[in-house]
């Protein structure tokens, strides 16, 4: 009797273990099937997939907005036509330059050249001043945009210049001091700035950039399609 009871208990334990194994195996197979199904769906809807004979591909592109871009700085023409940007404001800015430069006609050269008539003149053209070879060999004239770049960062504009000035960070200050220098023996015409025309030019430039990007994307897709068809 005791032996029969033990046999029954052993059979019951073995049956319970088998059921537990079968249940665990079933869950494992279910999880594997679910993972395989999700993988297939993911490959179908996220990645490129083939139509019919595989000659064409549909590619899903996710565009991410560039949140790190900075607004473009205004142009020199725009700054020159701003309210408050005038000769008087430029005179105040030029006070930072008086330790190195004179600006009156016939003024002496100091650690920097006399700046009378500098706007519109050739670069490194002031007689009697020993310019750096980098500036002397540069060529060109001091127009509004050239002066803007120079005043912003002399060493960045002319690599190797002996100019020790760090530059003016605000374009309004650069425009004002250029107007001030222009009033001493130069009188270059101030470029006009019309907001509507500038916006149209920017829109045209943006449209051209988008068209070029679309063409590049089309060429890339064509190349990928040709490669897939081979």
C-alpha cells in the first residue's frame, strides 16, 4: 500500500513537472513568435521595401528640425540704414581707436596709420606706414563690406596682420564707425537697403537651396534604386 502511494505521488510530481515545462516552453515560443512578427513589421514600415520586381524602392525620411541654428546677422547695408547708426554714433565708437589712429587730414601715423580718406582707398596705401606683409599683399580696396569684416575680426580677416585690436562684435558699431571714417575725405555712397527686396532675395536663395537639396535626394534615390536592381 505504501509503495503504491509513493508511485502515485511520483507520477503526480512528474506530471506536474511536465505541465510546468510545457507551459514555460509555450511562453518561450510565443515570445519568439511575437518578436519575429514585430521585427517583420518594423522592417516593412520603417526601412525601404521592394515593389514587384524590386526595381523601385520607397524610402521613408524623417526630417528633424535644426533647433541649434542661430539667426543670421543683418547685412552691412541693413546696419548702415538703421535708426541711430550715424556719424555721431561712429565718433563715439572711434574713441576706442584714437590711441592708435588719427583721422584728420594730415594727421600723423601712430602705431596704426592715419585713416583720413581710408574708405574706398587701396588697402595698405597710406604713405609712410610700415604695414604687415599680409595686409600689403592682400590687394583690394576698403569698401563697406571689407571694412565690416576687418572691424569685426582683423586677425580673422587678414591672417598675419600686426593689428592688435580684437574687433567690434556689434555690426551696428562697425557700421557707425565706418560712416564716421567715410565722412573724413571719402564720401563713398551708402548702399541702400530695402526690406522687401532683401526678403525676396533671401526667399529666392532659400528656394534655390531647397531645389538643390531635392535634386541631391533624387540622385541618391536613383543610385540606390540602380544598385538594388543589379
